[in-house]
C-alpha cells in the first residue's frame, strides 16, 4: 500500500513544529524535570546559534536517574552483559543512583568542578556509564573517546578539550583478545601538551597496570572510601554544555561537537516517545559503543531519561555464537533494538538457523542507522526476524538524534526499503542543488540541508571555535545560513527521502565515520611516504573501506612484490599506531604520481570510481593522464 507523506498526520505535526516552534518545543519540554522552568523556549537572536530553554535549569543525571527513584527504584536500569569476560550484572535505578554518586564523589575528591572537562576512554563496562552520568551530575563536561583510537588521536583530543581528569581502565576485550588501554593512556599523556592532572583507572584484572605515583588513582580503592557518598545534582543552565564528542570532517583535525543540557534532554525524551516508541519500563538494547554518538544518546541518556532499562553489551554479535543478540532479546524481553546495517550484514552471512533459535516475539522494532541500509539486507533481516519492523533512521553526531525517520510513536506509516522515510519534527529540511543552490524537485539529487534554528539537542557550536562552527556547517550556500549535513539525497513522489552518500571527504566504514584526510595525515607519519591519497571504496560487508595510493620517497624498497608487501604492511601499522585499526586501509597501492587537476587538486572521485570498477568520468582537467594509467595498473584493471 502506497502512502503520500502529505496525507499523513506526521506532515501536520512536522509543519506545526516549524510554524509554532515555541509552542511545540514548550510542550515537549514537559516530558523532563526542571529545577526552574525555562523563561524563553528559543533565543535565536544571534543566528545561526540557537539557545533553547533559556533561563531553565535542569540536570541530565537527575533526569536519567534520580527522578525515577520515586516509581522505579527497584526496576532494572542497566543490564551489563559481557560475552568477553562472561559477566552479567544488573543495576536497579536505586543501585545506579548509588554507583553514580560514588563516582561523582571520587571525581570531586580529585578536584573536578562544574565546567571542567573529564575525558572518558573506556571499554564497554558499567563503570563507563557511571562515569558519564557522574560528570553530568556534578556539571563536568564529558568527552568520551572511542576505545579503538590510538595514543596520538587520544592526545589530540586531550589537547583540544584540556581535561582535568581522564578515566580509563587496564584493558578491554575483543573477540577473546585483550585490548590494552593503560599503556595508550600513558603514551597519550606523554604526547599531550597539557595532560590531565589525574587518571582514574578501573582495574578489570585483564592486564598488568603500573600506577603513576601522584597521577593515577585506583577506582576500587577510591570507591571503597566513598560507599555512602551523597552528591546532589548541580543545577545546570539549560544552555550549559554537557559534553564534547569529536567527529571527523573534511579537514584532518577532528571537530569537538558541543552539546547543551536542557535541549538535549528534551530532544531525547521526545525521540524515545515519538520515534523509538519505547515505553518506560520496557527494555532498550542498543548495540553501539559509548564512544559514538549513538551510544551517548541511545545506550545512556535516551533510555534512562525515558525510565526504560538499557542493555550495555561488551562483545561481538557472533560470540559465543551468532544467536547471542537474540538470546539477550528473549532473556530480557527487549522491545526495541538499535544497531547498524554492517552488523545486520555480518549476521546475514551466518547460518539462518541462528535467527530463529530464540523467541523474539517481544521485539517490536529494530532501528538501523549510521550508514546506508541496502535493500537485500533490510529485506533479509525483516524476514528473518518475523514480526519486528525494521526502521532505517538517518542522523549525525552533530544532531544527536534522528533527522529522517519513521515516527511510529506519532503514527505508523509504511516504510520503503532503502529510505529512512520522512523529516523528523523540528528539522526544516531543504534539498538544494549543488551549483544553482535552488531547491530541487521530486527525484532530483540535492544537498541535504536544514534551515536554522536547528532543533533542541543539536550541536551548539564546535568546542572552543564558534567561527569554525559557522564556517563548517553554515556556508554551503553562499549568503545564507543554511545547515549542511554534507550528504546528498533525493525525495521521491511520495515524499520519502533516500540518502546518496557524502558530499565531502568523509567515509563510512562499518558505520564509523572517518575523514580520508585524517588517514592521509596518519600515513604521512611514515617516513618513506612522499604523498598519499585515501579514498573510500564500496565494500559488501562494511559499506566502505579506505584504500590508499602512495608515492614513496624511495620507491626502490617497493620494487619487488615482497618489498611492496612489507612496505604496505608498515604503512598499515602506521595507521594503526596513529589513529587505530578502524582506519586501516584495506590496501596500499604504490604509484609514482597521483592524478591531479592542473590547479593541483587531487582527483579522489576518479580514483574511487576506478577502484569500484566504474568509469572515472570527465578527465579533461587532468594534468598528466599517465597518473590515471598508473592507478588502473595498480588496481589490476
Ligand atoms: O553520511 C551519513 C551517514 O553517517 C553520517 C553521520 O555519521 P555519524 O556522525 O557517525 O553519526 C551516526 C548517527 C547515526 C551521515 O552524515 N548516515 C547516518 N545514518 C544513515 C547514514 N547514511 C545512510 N542512511 C542512514 N540511515
């Protein structure tokens, strides 16, 4: 059955969210607790900066924990499951409240004050969630760095956020193997210009850990001294920053996306109701990592603000066997799940019998986001799961919650494979032609933009750099403050949107966002590399994989097949060391010349097209045609 967006109730809600912003968002604000009600819903006197809920005071930790104590003290708040260490622990809201207060007291004893930054570099363990919530409780600004990032990446984030405290652990575990953290912490502290004064360490007993006297503090010992701690929630202004989360863009240096407090709480509370349609008391299972925006919003804050139970899972979808997720769904009666298309593709490669071993009737919806959801995978998982609806939703680190999605809490609408459906309330979406800047019609490709003010919960600014915020996000269309997502999209005749990929040099590897420039800079750290280009190449499992084309200073080392292999390996190891294995190129090809225009611009799209077996298109601006021939030869084309 085909529907047209204009005939839906959603279209009406969306129109009102834009025409009566104050009324709409004023109502949504009533889903959270305030210490003081906002005096003004929106202050947009200094565009494109939007200040939501001015004069209101609240606290994210109060909304996620304390306010549920009245009705849900004994309800499960957090279920921690590790198939790596075979642990399973359940924390009620009352227990979570206690653990967060202990953590908050430890932080205070280490000198952390309101407005200070705390860097969280941790594996998927319950203590990471205590740490994040404790920051919110005392008004410290957390910056979580994904555990897969290596020491130089960690050091760059330390230097930008200048935390007074870092919280980490001895090690994580992945696929049965220990992933050490502590030595990366030590290395990052020695690389950083201004390392944190203290490092609080959770010892899981997985790796040997030497504590640095005067700097390092053992969490278990500190916790033992704070068992009965009572730390009240700070009254934060709605517009006070709650966290910084670094993300990749076109330039090499990651940007610190800065989020507010009140707007974020309201946006997440509203999304749990209207988009995810998960009720308080129900169980939400998000398979992301706390180091990514999905983890921030939908492992931690969203489900807890909603009074739901959140599952924190450390492990792979395949261990001990590919039915593990469905066994968790059955055991804890999960109603709503959130994962990535790559994870679905991984499961699709396994024996289908694993999909039906468990009774997953309780699962109403599986949300997938972070990268394009291909039609075969969407069809397969929706059939394999029987009853559960598969919902593709599209958003970004910058927005913190969906831009495009079905919104079944408001109205159940038909979905189309390959489409994240419709604009979410609050986003004034414009599809703009990339050279004429006119709005495009149905089925025409445009840049996906949004007219500010961006709704509550979206980034306030780039940490410490308002100018970069305006320049990066609001300058795609000359003379206008239009927010650019850096994605191309189309809208069909029925009003459904389809995402067509990035307009910039960002690639998406298994849902992880990486800048090709960032990877190029890492490769340049290898002493024999003169010049390098990195492009994202389509991959059937991970969506995209980075591929590098490098010009060596001394090409003789790669003159033989063995020499080339060894040099390729060494370059891959450099990427592992500089950024982390998530950014490792699938291949490094050696050439003596990179394809460039006469003005010296790298022709990345041409290299990408050739690597994907496509026609590179119009090459009239190419300076030296032999460069392209070399790429073809390297690819064996
Ligand atoms: O290119 C889009 C892609 O991922 C980018 C944002 O990545 P990140 O900041 O890591 O935030 C992920 C939050 C879910 C987008 O600019 N992307 C995200 N969701 C989708 C998507 N591409 C296609 N379909 C999606 N549903």
